[in-house]
C-alpha cells in the first residue's frame, strides 16, 4: 500500500469527489469505460455528467491507488477493451461513501441525490438509513445556524444565516417527504 493510498483512505475530504460515482458504478460488477460513461449519464447525468476522458483519468488514479483493477479483453474482430473492477479496498471505499451523509448542505443537490440513486440501485434496504442520517445532520445544522444567528453582529450576517436556515429547513422538509414516500411504498 502506498503512502498516497493510505493518506487518501484516511482523509476522505482529500479525494476528488468525482471518483466516488465511478467507484459506485462498479459495485454492479465489471464494466468497460464506455459502458460506465453510458450508465452514469443515463442514471445521474442530469445532475452529474462525467466525460469519457474525465472517467479514464479518474480510473487511472483509482487504479494507481489500488481501488480499481483492469483486465484487457481482446476480441477477434473488435479492438481490445479494458474491463474495470473494484478491489476489496475499492468496494469498501464506495460503500463508506454511500453510507456517509453529505456534510455541506450546498452539496446535497449533487452528492446526496447521486448517493441516493446508487443506494436505490444496489442497496435499497439502506435507503431509509441514508435519508435518516442526512436528515439528522441537516437538523443539527439548523440548530447550529440558529444559534449563530442569535449572536451575529450585523444585518448582513443575520441575513446570511437566515438564508442558510431557510435552505436547510427546506432540505429537511424534502428529506422528510422522501421518508414518507418510502413509508407509502412510492419511490420517485
């Protein structure tokens, strides 16, 4: 294990966030790059689009760090393809990412929605837990920002906290709606 691999494994914030959907795509089994791009764009492309060149750069980095391996498969009449698969460390990293709530509310639209899509694909029994974790974290942030709002020193700062509180409360309401839809058996 290289020191870079150890550093990145411990410090999840140091990873390129676009690596996670690449890893999560491979939770469904080995794929070649073109198929990965197609699946990502069909599934999450409306919120997170990865270009083929970007995907291959991410895969090269993930392979260097020991999270992905590839096998070159040749065909009689077609060019050879690289088929990518997760290593045990890659599976662990992808699952850890899918289970972790999004820490910055500004990233919920991109990261949480992406996580939710993958959880629904591969681990539907964990969907409720992911939503509950995110809901808990959002509620903590509302409480924190309300406390900061009480002690702010000027109008601009107060307005900024008011906006943050409103956005997070809206997110809380949305997450509660997701939980309600699970209760009723309706997944959107």
